[in-house]
């Protein structure tokens, strides 16, 4: 995901944000679906107490990315900025807090 943020940032700085947004959204949808399925399977395996709220956060991200993809496909050129903001927020909030708490619990199971 960090790579996607960096790709979008670089492309935007070079004035090519529009050309890579569709690719980044497609890759983001593929990555999140695969990653979230694996992560949620681990949560279920260890009976993680915050499974439901964590899964809801995953579903909300996928929903938002799908909405952004629809907007992009409809020709909305402001999507690049929102995608960049969404990814930065996801990294700083979800990964650094929600996923970190899960990682601590998962590592305690080993």
C-alpha cells in the first residue's frame, strides 16, 4: 500500500496523476481484497475480540475505493487527490493503530 501511495504522489507531482489513478485504484482493490481476506482469516483463527469492527473498517475502505473508481471511470478528475488522501489516512490511522493492535494479539498467539 505504501508503494501505491508513493506511485500516486510521484505521478501527481509529474502531472501524470490522471493517467495512473485508474491503475492504482485497480491495484488497490486487488490488494485490499486479498490482504483483508488473509487478515480476517487470521482474526477468526485466534478468535480476535475486535474482529467485527476491524472487518467493518475493511469493508468501508473497499466501499470508498469502489466509489472513487466509479467517479474516476465517469471522468471525475479530482479523484487523484482524494485517493492520495484516503491512502495516507488509511496508513496513518488503520495500519498504525488498528492493525498494530491486531499484530500484537496475533504475535502473542505464537
